[in-house]
């Protein structure tokens, strides 16, 4: 199980998340995106419809249709009704339920850095968990720091 910590310092979530989502879907996998707040879930839904003019990421919000058919599902809790094995935690809050997936992407910014540090330490030494920490350099490229 791999947990990727993404420290958003230059690129905001609305630019970083679609890049990860594209890669997950292109690899033939499904993604669950988790955000506790309804306003953030609505904003993510709008974002994925047209974050670039030539893009399309097939997705839906949980409970608005056939969740099991969605390559990307946006939900308020960690429950992969779409059968996803990849989960993106996008509201800065770590959830241990993410450890049930093959891969977790934990996005956080300066406001939630303390909670991310606690999650990082909590996962240290856990059997079967590989942690990776990604930070952006001055030009916005992701660099693996740990």
C-alpha cells in the first residue's frame, strides 16, 4: 500500500488533482476523491468537467447516479462505491480508511500541514505501508523529498 503526501505550495489543488486523476484513469484504474465539505465536492465536480478546454474526466458525485459505473467518484467519505483502489484525500484530513486501498494521495497545504505531519508520523513503521512525500520546487515541479 502506497501513500503519497502532496504538499501544495505552488500549484493549487484545482491544478494538481486533475493531473493525478488523469494518470489514474489512463492506467485503467478508478479513483475515489474524498472531501468532507459539500461546497468543495460541488467545486471539484465542476472542475473535472472542464479544467482544460480539451479534457474530459468521466466522473460523478456519489449518490447522483450509478456510482459503480464511474471511473472517478467524488464522495464525502471513504467508501468506494465505484470499486476504486486509488483514493485522493483532498480536504487536508487524513483518514485511516484510505489504508484499505492500493494507493492513497493525501493533498494538503500550509493550513493543514500540522495534521499531515501527524499522519506521516502515524504511518511510519506500519507494516505494508510505503510513504512518499512530494513537494513542489520554485517552478512548480513535483520533487520526491522522502
